[in-house]
C-alpha cells in the first residue's frame, strides 16, 4: 500500500463521507463570501481564519471525489519511499534525483530524508518546465502551420 496512505491522519472517505462532503462543499461554496465559525455544544462561536476556510473547502472537494486526504506539514521529513510515492516515481529514480542534487536531502545515519517543501518545490519546477516545453512545441507547430 502507498506509504503516504499509511501515515497517521490519512482520511480515506467512505461512500457516505463522500456524499456528505459533496453536500457540504456545495453549501459552503454558496457562502464563500462569509466568514465561517464553529459552534461548540455550549453555544460558543469560534471564528475560523480565512486560510482554514479555504483548506476546509479544498478538503471537502477532494473527499467528495473519494480521494484520500493527508495533511503534511511543509517542514515534514519523508523517507525515500514516501517521497517517491508523493512524486509518483520509483524509489530508485528518486534516489538518482537525490544523488544528482536535483532535490536537496540529508542523511539520518545511512538513511536519506527529504523535506516535503523541497519535494513540492521540485514538483513545481517540473510542472513549469513541462509547461514551457509545451508552449515551445505549440509555437513551433503554429510557425510551421501544422493545423493544430
């Protein structure tokens, strides 16, 4: 099983949870301009920061689609297998990326550890490089009148 799914705190929604998340997400989207509060059993209202409101909306959308959800702090350190799972690559390929310094890492004893924020930054750089390559190919195709 995916190492990320084995982390404590991973939520795998049931069908019932996914339906409830869908309904709740729809209701919240209609009131996105309003501030959210949590009401305690004693009636006390606790205001939620805007960032939390956005996070809740995102979590509900993912859960409504049946996706497992895990919160990973940006400072969290991951094993090479967890990092490979996050990037959706093989562990040997990830190790090659680490050894060629494409992703910063450090060792704890003989084990490599990668910070989540470094993985996220690498993933963003890869996405930007892919988008730039696609833009270049599109420009070449238009220049050559390839019809698409």
